[in-house]
């Protein structure tokens, strides 16, 4: 069975740095109600530093995930993704960080505690055994964003 997935550029507003965009990839398992979302920071985004403002990333992504995956999401695992395609560590290894967010009546709020590194193998397992394609290949295959 093929699980619902989404791959697209996510436009959002960084509270310190203004307009921003990132690559959003997510998979949803209807049997558990759980989604896993990987947000890749892109070097050509006018605002950098997604982990400093991940709540705004998640608040912008949630309506898209509900619209494209399921309005019945019960839980989400958020993962920030960096590598040579981002500004975090150009030329360095890919880094995946599970981000802990608080859920409030006004949406997500950054927790700043409980974040943890994940290996590429762990992310592949979370994506139900499907490895993430390299960011440059994914970007090349997407429609130009407005």
C-alpha cells in the first residue's frame, strides 16, 4: 500500500528574517494517524535559520499537510534537515534533527528542549523504508514556485 506523501516548496515568514522558503516532504500513515515531516533549509531562501523559528515553519506547513495528507492527523514528527544545499554547514554532512514543539491554543511554539539528532537511516525508517531523494534532485523535479 502506498502511503500519502507530499513534496513541495513551503513559503513561510521567519519572525526575525522575513520571507522564507524551505523544501517540505512528508508521509502520512492512515493506520496510526501519524505524519513525519522533513523540512530542508535551502541556501537560496532569503531568510535562514529554520531551527531558530521552527514553530513558524510548522504553523505554515500544518494546513498544507492537513489538505494534502489528511485532515485527521493525530500526531506529527517534525524534522529539520541541513546539508550542502543549505546555509547551516555548506559542504558538511547532512544533518537531521527531530524538533520538539509545544502545541498551544495559538498553534505551535518553539520548545528549545528535547531536540535530538537522527541518522539518515532513522529518517528512512520513519518514512516507511523509503529513503529521501537528494535535495538538488527533488528541487530540479518541482514546478517553479511563485
